[in-house]
C-alpha cells in the first residue's frame, strides 16, 4: 500500500493505493492520525487505487473517522472501487461513512 | 507462534458452493485449515470439507442436495395444523415443506458420520427455537447438526438435537466468524453471501424465503461489522462476485459459482501468504 497527502483548499486529501490489510493498515492509520494531530480534521480518503480491504483496513478507517469527528471534522471517502465497496457495505460501514463518486465531490462536500 | 487459519462459510444457499472453489485454491497453494465453521447452506460445505470428501465428490453431492425435489412435497398436516391449531394439534414447530426428501439427500454424505470423523475440526451453527440463542454444534451427529442448521424458518421444521429444538443458524449468526474467534483463530477467511431473493414471490414458501432473506441479510451486516471491529487479528472477506442472478435452486450454475469462489480466493492468496509468513516469523 502507498499513500500520499496533499492539501486541496481547507481539505486534506489522502490518496491511497494498493491493499489496506493487516500488513498495511497501521501505516495508513498513522498517516491519517498525523494529519488529525496536526489539526487537519477535514479529511478525504481517495480510495480510487485501493483494490482490497480486510478487517484491519475497516478498523483503520473507523478509528480515523472517530478521531476526526471527535475533533470536529470528518473522514469522507472518494472513488471507492467495487471490491472495497462490497466489504464496506457488508460491514454496514456505508451507513456511517460518507462516500462520494470522486475526489472533487468529496472535497466540495466540505464546502471547500 | 502457531497460527490458526479458519474458514467460515456463511448462509447463502447455492452460492455457498463457491466454498469449493475456495478450497480448491487453498489446496493448490498448500494452505491448511485449522478449523471449518459453517452456517445454514455453508454448513453443507463445511461438513463435506471436514469429512475429507474430494472436490469432485463434493460437487456431485451438491447437485444431489440442491434439487427442487427437496422442496416439492408439501407438509400438508403441518399447514393444516397452522391454520387449525386445535383441530390438528399444532405442536409449536412448523414447516410448510415436508423434510422427507431433504433427509434422504442429507443421509448420503452425512448419515452415520460424527464430528469425531472430521479430519479438520468442524463447528456448525444453528439457532435455539426456544430462546433465539446461537448454538454451536461441535460434537455428535453431523447429519443432525447440518439438518438443524439449514432448517429455514417456516419452510422446514426445526430439528431436535440433544433435547433442544434447533433451526437455521442464519437466524442468529449468518456468517459466524465469532465462532472462529472464540476457537482461537488468528486468520479468518470469511466467505459470506447475502441470501438471494426469489425471482418471483408466487407461493407462501417463496414468501417465507423472501422474508428470511431480508432479515438474514440485515443481521449479516450488523454482525459482520461488530466482528470486524472486535477481532484482534485479521478477517479476510472473500466475496465472490457473480455477474448473473444465482437463485435458490440455480444448480445449473454450480460450476460457475465454484469458479467464482476460486477466482475470489486466488485474488487474496498473495496477501494471505504474506500474512501467514509474517505471523510465522513472530
């Protein structure tokens, strides 16, 4: 898994690619946590390049979501691919996470 | 450390045959299972694998188990008892379909076999009719366990095991990864399915299937979310993708279902191998 961070207006965009699983989820969670700790609580996760997530990936996303919302922000996901969407849906995460078809829509949803 | 890999096969009728494709992929890559857990339709395959049947035999048995014949005979007395409970002495257990044909089909692979015969530890999930509790069957008759686990509400009568009346495991735990967690699994391969909806609801039996699928699917999502967050190690969802509708009795689609199960598993094999290597090195 690889991730990169960029700023789009007042939104922090984390682009993720590869597999978010038991071997990589900690790294992704650390990336998100560092942003939140630095005050960047309006987060968009671009999952357009993520082909798979396991339970560890779900835990990382949920932990980030809780942290961001506790600090007054949110984690919103963009461009979720079908295989990942199915796992999110099966685990009920689509009911608590805000998903958008692309990065632009996710960023704009913050009023940026 | 000794890592334990569990396979959990959830409810999902004919779709559960995808587990045979998963098994084929695991065998090809030499990945051994420490336990198999099955619920409802998944219990059919969990039990076949645990009993050591080869893949070809499993596929043949699938065709024999999933036939329209198993739902073709109405349980006339049961239906009359439901409508006229006093006259026909409704006994608190009900199924619209007579279980004679199903019992005959199950007797082939599971008759006379016990959990002690299993080459891989096996756990089968059912639901207690009296109190709704999930029941995990790990000893005794495999026939009884499977018959109880697939006792779809309103369709087949519950089944008595050790004095308890049990019904379909999908009522309490459609994808029982928690059983594998409790049994000490480090890595859980979770093959789950949303239960299919009948193409047309044109009979009371189909209506029962429809209603069962609705609440089973909602329960599946709720439980799976909780289990994903509760497990300390890793749950690897293996979710075959079907490009066509797989109905309740789409037995003609079984080879395709198996193939998709194999494909979905193959996609996770590289990660699974890396994960197991990491766990072995700890």
